[in-house]
C-alpha cells in the first residue's frame, strides 16, 4: 500500500511591523534582535537601538528583516554620507561612527581568538587610521545591460549579483569619485551593443607625483574603429590612459605611462594594472612604517618576506638590514619586484617565486640564518606556510592579515608552537566596511 506524505506547510511571514531591541552586531555588521526567541538580522540597525522592522524571511533558526524606522537611535549612529547606502553592497557601516567601527572590528577578532582558545590578554596598540572618505585608489566598476540594451554602470547591490547604478562614490579618491557620470556619457555614444563586462579604474603617480587615472576595459567583443575613437576622445578630455583587456592580453588604446606608487618617501614601486596593490595609499605607507618599527630592525638582520608581492615591505626593509629575501607565488610580480629593487638602487634584496601554500622547505632560498620574518597573505591565510615557518625557529614573526577568521586559526598554530603575541593592532584599510586588516607581532 502506497504511503502519501504531506509536505509541512511553510510558515507565513508575519506581515505586521515588529518592534525590536537590537542587542549586538553580527560578524557582517548586521544588527541582531530577537523575536519569538529567534535571532532576527536587521541590516542598518545598531546595538541598543529600538527599531521598527518588517520580516522578509523566516527560517527555523533565524529570521531576516528590513529596517523601517529607528525609534530610539544609538549614540554611535551618524548621518549617512552616500545616496546609495544599503542599495550598493560596497559599504556596510556608514551609519556607525568610525571609532565604533574600530571597536566592532576589534571585538570581532577577540571573539574569533576566544573560539581558538587564545585567551591571553591581547596587547592592543592604537589603530592605524587616516582619512575616512575618498581613500580608495582602485576599484572594479561593473557593467550590466537592461532589456533595452542600455548600460547600468556601478557596483553590486547588497546581497545580489545585480548592479546598482552609481552616480558618485564617496570612498573613491577624488579623481575617481565622479567617474560614473563621465562613463555614462561614453556609453551613450558607443555604437556596439553590450561590448563591455567591467572596467577597472586605478589611480597612480607619474614622475612629478601627479595623479594619473587608468581604465582597464574588459572588452567582450572586438572593438570597432568608431568606438575606439570615442574612448580616445574621452581619454584626451579627462587625462585618462586606457587599456583593453580582451581576455588573453592587455592592449594599450592610448599612449600610456608606467603605473607607480610611493611605498615610502624613499621607495617608489612600479606595477601592472592587474597586480595586487593596497587600495588605500596613505594607510599602506603608515602600515609599512609601523611594520619596520615593530620589527626593530638592525643592520645585521636577515629578513624573510613571504607573500611579498611587488616588494611593498621588502624594499623599505632592505634599506635597514643586511639582507632580505622576498618570496611570492605570482611569477610576473616577482619579476617586477626585482625590477623595483634595481630602480630603487636596492642590492641586498633577492626575490624568488614559490607556491607558499605548498611545501617549500627544500627551496634554495630557505638556506639562510633568518633573524626575522614578515608575511602578508591573501584572505585565505597562511596555515601551510606557517607550519613550515615554525620549523625555522625564527624568533620574531610579523603577520599582516586581511581576514580575521584565518588570522585566528594561523595565530593559534603559532601560539601552540611556543610563540607569544607581543603587539596587535587594527589597520583601518577599509573604513565603513566590515572588512578588517590587522598587524600582529609574534615572539618566540
């Protein structure tokens, strides 16, 4: 006999608005209140606020809600500085005072460390901060097309793959903040339908330290002669240089100059449009200065720099030590790091290519008596590299992290191997977002 089972009826979403008291922020900066003993996540709400919300999603263990009104605001709530806030997914925390943003990020890291049973009293130092608006020198601008073939130019919407059309971005540097207005004018003149996937925009420096704007256009179709002329016209008007990325190679569309930035007063680094650079120039310089200070470098030091990139830390360190070895996984960046050493007249820095997420203890560059090490990995962290670094028994290790989750795991590995955290501090690289950068000094 066949058995028939009825699906459980879905719980209907409560339609009437609810009043909630927000108790905390989650790891993504969303307010968390409780309804029927279940957490309710409210984007844009802050701790200790009384808010009116509308439930938008109900699950067995949690609900999501839209913020309708703030009845009793937090003392840390500040006016919004962007017309696209909570539509664009770029900034999560513009409604929260900057000092409170740093407290949120610090508490998030403390909680993650506690989960790893790292229970020492963390020796926090003053965060590295700078200007909180117009700080971002590099961004990817998305391009999508509506059903009429018209371009939508902007950034991804909050929790969506769809784009939010942007008129002005208040965290991009001044030379880029109004670029969307000009791009819309360009696209209104282009003749090809849906030819472009995205546009990378970068500000760099030229020889007189003036700002130079570079556009890297991801061209999905071969560009027509007419459209090429249109881009060149706007490039001349705006003082841009333009590169085309066809998926296989990057081709100059205009006369181009070398991209460069100042890592310190004495070190200038050349880079390619597809190289990783820190998006916040001023914070990057302060970060390098603090790293050198924390490492307490002396003339006899031999330093190992893992995930060295273009030599952002390597070359400033080289000016104060006997020798420094930089290791990077991307071969093109290793070549540019070597070229940067030569152009800065640095001759005690050597660079090597290696997959640091694999085994490298047999590499020839490891056969040195390193006194100190520095590592600046991507968000995936550096667990495999740290497991090998521990075997070298280097007394001082400086770790710069852009992800608190992997930082907590990696720190636990170092502490279990006998290292102690002697300094820890936030780096406010991404103000108004949930993303946090941290510097930690370990001593053995």
